[in-house]
């Protein structure tokens, strides 16, 4: 299924790698993260290439909500409690700096960039909203309490972040990717030091930046055992208002709304909460004791199997020589 962004995008094309390459920096993965790295390197004149396994933005970037905000749900109260005011301030400043950077870049790119306020609302917990606003006051951020939003249901309150933004992510990428050194259909299959083995040859680099979103090598950290699939649900509604908001309701309901320019008219995109595949309820019932126990045991089993098998082979291969050594 094509995303709304793909339907309204003229996709640029880049060649596949056709020879072995030596460069300073290799970027692996051509989503938003990789393309932005390539763009920054391009602007500073550092030699680089970007290798993308399929076509640029064929990963998560083509399906993102594409809001550019410093607001990520109700996060600042938690950050202050956990890391203190200074760290929370740094996090907020980094987010605001990124927002400003997007703002500057988008001035020259036709990418439906719009300044918007962002809202996180709650259906029943006004206290959570108030706590977040207190936290933001400590960080000297001009957030506001909002009583009502033009949503099709009542809320008890919302945190409003002024001067945030949204855009068309793929039009933005088309704008900045034009002159970048990108190889599409070039999949990195193996890394030998800082040399990448691809489906078309080798790319030797001094440094490598991995922006594949998911780890693509199964060697480090056994991430392939820890990954699981998530699914989000999106609906499109015709509506005139143009804000975006998310729900602070935890743990199971997360409804995100954002307006989008679709063939020159504003429509609302409505995102229901994402969940693990096979967990089909948007608002599931509380898990039973049996479910919790089974899930706990299966996690333990999964985590134990790999080391146990590994240990078995080690013991099996060293045991005869150990016996020989002890008996001599
Ligand atoms: C439903 C949803 C909504 C989101 N909304 C927002 C939002 O509103 N705002 C926001 O800031 N973020 C949002 N995000 C987060 C979003 O994922 C990131 O902002 C961003 O799009 C991720 O880009 P990326 O470059 O890291 O990954 P991707 O876009 O997935 O790019 C990774 C690329 O690496 C390539 N690749 C993989 N393996 C290899 C290999 N071996 N060799 C070469 N290439 C390889 C893939 O083909 C892919 O193109 C959202 C995420 C989801 C799932």
C-alpha cells in the first residue's frame, strides 16, 4: 500500500554502485537520517557516499507522521525526575535547535512546510497535563494549558507547544538529495573493518555511519532476537482544522491527529496507537495472569536458548581435551 506521501511525490532516481569505491565516510541507509548526514557532509565538503539497499526513503521515512516538534508526548516531567533540570534543558534545546535547522532548510524547498502548534491532550487525567506544564515552566519554555481542542470528543486539558512545524517528508528529501552522492539498489551485506561488502563490490571508507534504522548485521548484541514487529493504524478524514495533537492517555490508547495538505486541501490524518503485530485490540483488556506468566517464560526461554546452545558447543568441543589434560 502506498503512503500518502508516496502518492504525492516525484521520486528521484540514483544509480547503483558500478565499481569499487574509496571514500572518507560511508553512510549506510538512505532514510531521513542518512540523507541528512549526507547533506551535512556535502555542505562541508567531506568526501562521502551513501549506499541505500533499495530506493531512498523506502524504509520508515515514507510512512512517518512528519511532525517536527520538541514535544514527544508528556516527556519533560519524566526527564526532570530522572535526569535533573540541566539534562532536560539540554534535551529541549537540542530539539529546538533541530526544529530551527529544519526551518532554515525548508525556506528554499517546496515541501509543504507549515508552522503549527503541537498539542498533547488527555481524556481524563488533568493532573498529568498540569505536571508537564510545571516541568516546562522550570525549563522556561512557553507552553500553555488548553481547555478545549477541535477534536470529535471532549478532553480534560492539553499542553500546547507554540511554533512547531510539519512538512511533506519526501518532498523535503527530494529537495536536499538532488546533488548528493547516493547509490540506490546497493545493499551492504558485510563489514570488514571499515570496508563494506555490497551486492555490487566494495566501498572502503575511513569512517562508517550506519543509519539503517534496524541493525543489519546479526553479529553484535543479538538484536535479531530482540526485534519484533509493530503496526500502526492510520485513517484519513476530511476536516478543515489544521493542528496536530497526541493523546497522553497511557498505556493503551494513543491517538495522534495531524492535518496534511493533500492535493491543496487540508485533511486530517488520524493515527491509532501502534501495537505489536498479533495484538489486535486498540484498547486491549488487562492481560490475565496466565498471559503474563507465558510471556515471562517465553522471554526467559528465548534469552536463555542462545547462550545455552553456545555453551553446549563450547563444552562439547573443549571437554575431551580437558579430560585428557586432567588425566595426564
Ligand atoms: C508511524 C510512525 C510515525 C512517525 N512519526 C514521526 C514524526 O512525526 N516525526 C519524527 O521526527 N519521527 C517520526 N517517526 C520516527 C521516524 O521513524 C524517523 O523520524 C525517520 O523517518 C527514520 O528515518 P531513518 O533514516 O532512521 O530510517 P528509515 O527511513 O527506515 O531508513 C533506513 C534505510 O536504510 C536502508 N537499509 C537498511 N539496511 C540496509 C543495508 N544493509 N544496506 C543499505 N541500506 C540499508 C533501508 O532500505 C531504508 O531506506 C515515526 C515513526 C513511525 C513508525
